[in-house]
C-alpha cells in the first residue's frame, strides 16, 4: 500500500459516506486540526467525522496534489452542506495510517 492508495481510500470513504472506512484510516493517536476545532484520538475524531459526513461532503475536483512517502498535501473543490468550497489540507502518514491532518475550507468566489 502506498501513500497515494491511502489518499484514494480517503476519497472513496468520503464519496461512499462510509464512516467506519474513514475512521479505519486514522491512527489511534491521530490528531485532526481545523480552524474551528481540534480532534484528538478515536472518540473525538469519530465525532468530527460523524458531523462532517452529515453535511454530505462531495469532492468535485482535486485541483492540486503532492504526495511523498509520508505526506499528502492537497487542494480540492468540494461541496459541503450545499456550499462550494476550496479546501486545503495535509495528511501525515505513520505506519500506513493518518497520524496528523490539517484541513481548511474557504468559500468559492
């Protein structure tokens, strides 16, 4: 499994609204950092992604993607909660799972 495979599984889990598949991507000691909140560990990350998937996120376009052995840096256009947004994020991979993630979304203008 490559880091790119992990990213593709992430996209598939979002497209399929599959909470369990999404959570399986994350390390037990993972941290997700967004401007509105920080989620640490399985319980907080479950809560974060339960709310996220309830907004019916849809990846419309991957604008830019940079993948190394252990870092994924992306820019995508998405529809979240009916709003089109430009998203930016980083996933740091450890032992084949997401260990750290940053994510930000800005309205498409």
